[in-house]
C-alpha cells in the first residue's frame, strides 16, 4: 500500500477548539486518511515550571485545547467513525502534573461541598525521556525520585454531541470527549458514533502516562505528536465510545454516580459482544460476568468514566466487529510505518 492519503496539521493557538460541538471544522478529510497532528497539553502549554500554578497562569474555562474538529467526508447521523492510533510521541522532554483547588478525587469539589479547605495547589514537573521510554518523578517535599515506564495515551478523543449540544472539552459522555482512559494508546482503535453531518472529530489531552482513575485530576500532561488513521463505517451506529485492540474489546460509560458509568459500560459491552458473536443477551451477560475486566478511566472529571474490557480469546472465534475495521486499520498503520 503506497497510495496513503497522509495529511499533516499543526494548529495555531487561535485554531484550538475548547468544546465538542459548536465549532466550525478546520479541515475536511476523506475516509482512509492518515493524520499527523500536534496536540497541546491540557494547560495549553502554560504550566512549564513549579511556579506556574494553574489558577494563576491558565484562563478557565479555556483548558484542554483540542486539535480539530475534522469534517469526515460522507459521515452522517447513524454512522461510526473509527480512529486508529498509529503512533504517539511526546513533543517535549517534560510533562506537568498538578493539584488544582476543588478538583480531583480526594479533595472537596464544587459539587462535593465539605467544610475543610481544598488541597494546596502544587506543580510537579516530570522528566520525559523517549530514548529510555521513562518518566521521572521528582518529589517536592523530599529528594525522592522514581522512574516509571512511559505509556503515551490521549485523554480526549471525540465527535460533536447529538441534539445540538455543545460540551466542554473537560466532559466525557456518549460523544467521547475527556474519557481519560489509559487504553487509548498506540495500536488501539476507537469507535465513535456520528451525531452530526461530518462527525466533527477532535483529539487532544496527551498524557505521557496515567494511572487508572486519574486520582489527583491530572496525568503527566504533555504536548503530543500523534498519527491516527480514520475510517468511516456507514450505516452502523455506536451508542457509546468503544475500543478494540488486537486482544480485547472494550466499552466505555460516562456518568455520575460512578456505578451508573459502570452499568453503561457493562451493558454496552454485552450488546456489542452479543451482536458480534450471535449470543443471546442473557448468555453474553453470563459469560461477561465471569470474564470481564473493569478498569477505571477517571473519577475526577465532570462525568466519571468506567471501562468494560473482555479478551477476544474468551469470545467465540472469528469475532471481527465493524466489518473487521481494526484489522484494516492495522494494515494502514503498517503501510504508513513502511513508507514514512
């Protein structure tokens, strides 16, 4: 495959999108295109050192800038856009993580109002070394350091929501958005249901790595150089964002309380597995109840996100959802790497 349609896009600061929906597309792309894009970190590049407190250098609500939206030619309501992550490379040799007042899983928030004050605001700068594939933690209160393996991912990928809604890039929901799942890494294919003409696909919020749950509210936030392949799947709806890898099928659910996010993800995976294998819903319910993994994505955003994940090896053989789109996109990725 040598006729790949490869398109590079590096947005200027005024071209970033801060919402899903309500933003005009910055480019039109055909199904099958490969995009080489730059994404800025969630702080819009303004947190660069320990003294750059989010409350002082960032301009709320202008957080989590998105590269896009991209108008996918031919996309109509009821279709699905498949986004395959070919390559994710940190664009800087450092990343920032912070505590932010009234934000995070283990502090008072605007909606969980308690008498004690919010946690203090801090900034940790992590060294990111692509050559050694490591992220280095430097403690603030002691001289402790620790290397962790780099595991690049995108916290945010999504399309315009349904029903004329405009959602902040901080919000995860059925349109995708700020899902913050570590599963959104190179080699994964994300399936997003189309809600408006052209889908209006955006991506951002690069993380050098993130623990499940994103407990303090931020990962190792970093600008990213990312390559994705996009394929339009006609006439197939996707109610909630789904992820496929070589080994697993995954569904996501976003809501509050957390148990509702859990239920959404579990139910969607049951429906997906049933449709892909021909099993009845009750048989799929029983099988997945014994085989499913349930990693948390985030418990800090406006909605929480839960993931339901099953190994393909636990399903009947020959499962190839969405007309085997993941395999086709893997071929596109191999062709891209061979000819870049």
